[in-house]
C-alpha cells in the first residue's frame, strides 16, 4: 500500500523546526565563546542539555561540535562580507561612505572576534577548519580582485595597480589585520581602527585614480 504523501504544510513546519534548532545551537555556541568560554572545554553534552535535545538529535544537525563551530564561523563571515558588499557594489563610492562601511565592518568583526579566534586556534589540528578558512579567504580575495578590476575600467581605481596582488594584500589587511586590532573593543578604539583602515584603502585604491 502506497503511504499517503506528507502534506506540504507539515513539511514546512518540520523545516522551520529544524532551522530553529540549528539556529539555537549556533546561538548557544556563540554565546559560550563570546562570554569567554574555551572551545576545547565545550562538550556536546553541554550543548544538548541547554538546547533540551538528545545527543542523537544533535547529530542530525551537525557532525560534531567542530562542524557547529565552522557553521557559526561561516555565518559570521557572511555577515561581515554582507557589510563590505555595500562598498563593493557601489561603483561611485566616496570616502565618507567608505568610512561608514568600514566602521560597520570593524564593529561586526569585533562582535564576533571570539568565534574567529576559536576557529583560528583549531586550524593547526583540524584540516576541515583550515580548508574552510582558506576557501573563505580565497573567495573574498577573488571578489576583491573583480571589484578592483571593474574600478580600473571605470577610472575610479588606480590603473597602475596589480589587481590580484593588491586584492590579496588588502584582504589580509581587512581580515587578519582587523582581527588583531579589535581585541580592544572600546568604541573609541574601534573608530580609530576604522579611520586607519579607511585611509589605507582610499589611498591605495582611489587617491591616484
């Protein structure tokens, strides 16, 4: 006998429940790290206890706590890159708008710095984490290259720059440089970081165009 199909509405509810639980586990991991917790001390048992689910249910959503951490990292990176996209999608950027975008980017990185550090710390012993970081950085560098090349074609960006090399250097500045500088997350310090980053980016890309 052919089983009756599951109503579309029920499938939608199941999907929402699954997404909600994933979001809850990601939030629990983020709260733990951002409150000063050490990733190596966190156990799946702690996560399942706080989420009110079994270990078996946890493994429906994530392979292990490392997979959960990497998923959280990718979400924080997506948030940061989403901020930068406002600049990259603006073919007529001026320095004031660039400063606003970089300011938001710096604050976003500072907010999630403990997640980033936990992933960086896992790189030495976790090949999956290492590949995830390398992949994210390469995609960001490739996107940066295309933005520089488009700016050079329009005359907005210095045409003498080597686009791939410049993109790689500036990607390192935006990612690793900012990560090191936002350890001090006081607003006044973050404003100085954003001011400095904006000055470097503007002078490198646009001042000689």
